[in-house]
């Protein structure tokens, strides 16, 4: 896993506590979650913008998990996209949304928003119990990425060293990525 998402995926895996099972809807980036998904799970792998996250074509309560990976900053109405993710979740199902904060503008097809942890929690609260909401970033990682964006893609070893420290050192005031894991309660 590369620098800016290393801690995020590790923390999401820890928050889930066990592999995801049942029927799973992935909207972009599902490959980053494969090691967190049981081999017998029924995965519906879709891509944004081909799939409209604001108007999902799936039935109410169809999924056990919904994952949007780096999608919310690209939708015109993120509240509608979050609401749609909870609509297609079964009661008790889990939504996982990841997004960026300190990131250059990147069209896919457009780039509209940036979210703090408070913003993601606020978007999910009408529907869910927040299980885990966090962010990762630091002034050191942000500065390195601003100087040389290719640093973002460096591979991170699972052993002590500078790259591992850089990928795990977190300063709340400099979030590069923000994510939430939330259970549908209504």
C-alpha cells in the first residue's frame, strides 16, 4: 500500500474486526479492500462515475456493506450520495466512505468538496451509528507530496523505518485522507 492510504486501510480493517461477508457494493477502489473481504462474499464491483452514487439503481436494503473509496469529493450532492448508500444497506449493514482533505484538485469527472471528520460524521449521523471516524496526514507527508507528488505512491514496508514512520505518523491538523465506518440504524 502506498503512503497516503497505508494507515487508513489498516485502521478500517481494525475497525471492522473481521472480514466483510454477505453482499457487498463497492463503488470505485474495491481492490483496496479485497483483503478485508471474505472469499465467499458476493461483491458487486462498480465504478464511479458510470454508477451514479446519488441515484443508485439497487433495491432498498440489498447490501450488507457499501464502500465508496475516494468518491464523495466528486459528487455534486454528497448528502444524497451518503443517503443512497444507507438506503441500499440492510438495517445493521455497514457503510465505509473514504475521501480526501489535503489533496490537489483532481477531476474524475469533477472535484467539488473536501471533508473533515466532523463533516463525514455529520453526513452519516441521520442514518447511522458511527463505529470509526478518523483521518491521517501530517505536515511532513503533506510537504513531501507538495514538493514531489510521486512520493504519494511510494510503497510502505510493514517494518520500522522512515517510510513506515512517515505513513503512520499522524497530526490531526493536517489530514490528507478522511474516512468513516458507520452502521445503519434507521
